[in-house]
C-alpha cells in the first residue's frame, strides 16, 4: 500500500466533495485524528477504515489506491479559485490515458492535422489564424460549423465534456506532450449549448495561438490571451465572409430577429453576433443597451446578461439542444474495443464512467443496429 498515493487521493476527493476533515470523519464514522493521520500518510489504515471512507466519498475503494498521472502541459485558468481543480485534472488524466490506450490497441491514432499550420497563426492576425484553421479542415469561407466536436475529433483533438457546477469555469486544454491535444468543456446544465460550442473553439484558439502558455502551475488568467482566444473562436465559428452574407440577407428583419437568425445559422451566442458588429465598426458600445431594449419590446420580457434566449415566443428561435454539442469518438472506440474483446465489459463501463447495468443496457442498444 502506497501511503502517499492514498493520502493524496483522499485529500483530493474530500476537497472535490467540499468536505472538511471533520465532516469526512463524521460521514465515515471515524475520528478526526484518524482522517488527519491518513492525509498525512503517517500510518497504514485498516481495510474497514478505507471502506468507510470510500462510502463517505461515494467512490469505489480501488479509486483510493490508484495513482493518478500528473499533467504538466495544461492550460487551466479560471476567474475564481477552484476547490476541485486537482480532482478535475485527475479525471482528465484518467480519460486521456483511457483514450490513448483505445487508440493504440485499435491502431486508430489520430494525428493533429492543425499542427502543420500552427506556426502560421499570428496573435496579431486572429481572423486570418482562424481562417487558416478552417481552410486546413476543409471548410468553405462561408460555411457554418454544424458539429464542432466531430470537426475537432477528425482533426486529432480529443474532446471531453465534463459537467461541473460552476459559472466561472468553461473549459481547459491539454498539450500534445500529455497525450493531447485535447479540449475539456464544461457541460453543466446551466451553461448554454452555444457557450459550450464557443468554449471548444476558444480552447482550440489557445492551442493554436498560445503553445508556450501550457503550464499546469499557472492558474491566473491572462486577460490579453483570453481576449485573443475569444476573437479566434468568433472568427472560427462565424467567418467574416459568411457573417456578412447572412447579415445582409436578413436586412429586412426586425433587429432582434436578424441577430437570432444569424446566431442560429452559425451556432453562436447573440453576444458573438453583437461583438462582430462592434468589431467591424458597424455599431458602437451602446449596441448592448439597444439590443436589450429591443428584445424587451419584442418579447415583453427582460434578457439577463448570462441568459441565452430559449424560445419563449413562437417568433423566437428555440435554443440549441445538448445533441448540438456531443462528443462521440471516445464512445465509438470504447464500443469497438468491447466488441473486439480488447477490453472487458466492466472495463468499458469504467472508461465511460457508468455502472455495469447501464453498460449492459448500452450493449443491447448497440446490437439493435450495426
């Protein structure tokens, strides 16, 4: 038993569950000195003690003893300090190890096709950088991106959706040296699908523009780099030529409907559309107030800043659904590995983070249609 690994895992999982040492002791029916001693790796605990702790933390007991690879080339910044940062990184490391194992065992390693144009991407010419990436991916100059996850996965970028109850964390990215490139996107139910799509493109922007900023020890946001990644994402999802075409064609619509039509075509937030108008000098900063006033008059309700319109009126387009941002390559590789006996059904369940009964149901669904 490696006491250092055990101590680190208990501390990490306790913090992720927002439990104090005293609360964990109470939940596990143990003494506070016992928890403190365990987290300091002072003495080897009894198996009964570990079973009680695993139950209190709602994890399988083996998770307490498994070593977690420490990622190094990570860009994980947040506007606020995150208590569960260490646990998120541990989950990402496990997922990356599983992903790379599947690729290697099935001989389906996907090269990072955008690496060839990274040196041409300049931080001073962000629209051009986004255009270079779109061209490399075979997108036309006016073409919307219908499946951001599929597009990134085809380019060799792994995509990991993680539900996290936080409105200050939208995503992170991992460099090639740690098994990436990969983007991790927060898919918490309160975060709009438009925001998830934008976050994926934003993290791609960091991968292309800021390769030297991938250092897991850095936790403070760089305002300049965040703004650059935002502008890259906006132009990657909504290229200028396509935006102008759709915006001009919708010239006869009510201002709010015009914004909604364009946002829906390119699968972006209404804020991205307004920001582009501002960037092009077509409007001034009062556009935010004017849009909110026009929205209130059009739909007889106010629009909060963090809200993405969700279709409260027949004339207003419905919000996007979760299937508009859906990663599938990891799941597809897991299925293939199970069907080719590369991994067991229980190992497949572990990789997909589901129970064995749910995995059995999934297997039956796989067999319905080949």
